[in-house]
């Protein structure tokens, strides 16, 4: 392809953001995936909501990584999308810190690893709930104010 034809093709191409939106790709303005720069989801992540949710769900009984990811996404109505590159390092860190204990479903072959909450994890869950609660209240109030201001 000639240099001129290449330049014409570039000039005719859709802007990168529009192309991503059309393709439904990540990083577009409507993306809410784990890699998005959504300030609301980012604020919730920084507040420690994900570790709190994992500890909270494990308080109900043992579970494994994929099930925990689904529960987070379901409870947050997709606002907090969690991928394996986020969940599994978090689970390993919580286990290393003694907050959860994991064991393989079938120890002779590495299948699913089930995690359960430890006593230390119960204490950390209570501490995180106390620390995160005010931030969740602030986010909820900000959203209510925005909704009210818009007349919705």
C-alpha cells in the first residue's frame, strides 16, 4: 500500500474511542470492567470493599475464587467487575495473612481451591466493615444527591 493510501485510510478511520465503543471493547466510556477508570468503582476498590466482600462471603461458608467473583459482580450489579488477575492474588494475600485458609477440593490433583474464614479473618471482616461503612454511606449519599439534583 502506498504511503498516500495509508494516510488516507488513517484519516478515514474512526477515532480510537469510537472504534472501541463500536466493538464493545474495554476502556471505552461505557466500560465498567475491572480495568476501567470509572471513578466510582475505583473509589470502592480503594476503600477496601473487595477484601471486605470476600471475607463477608466466606463468613457464609467455604467458597472458591470463581464463585466469589460471581457473587461480587452479582451483589454490586456489575459495578465491581472482578477478574482472576485481581481475585486470585487477593485470595493468596488473605491466605498468607492468615485471614482465610485454603485447601484443594481434590488434593491429589489441583482442582478448585476452597477457602474458609479464620478467626483472624472474622476480626478483620469486622474491622473492615467499620472502616468501609462510612465510605459506602458517602458514596450512597453522593449518588442520591446527584439523582435528586437531576430530578430523577
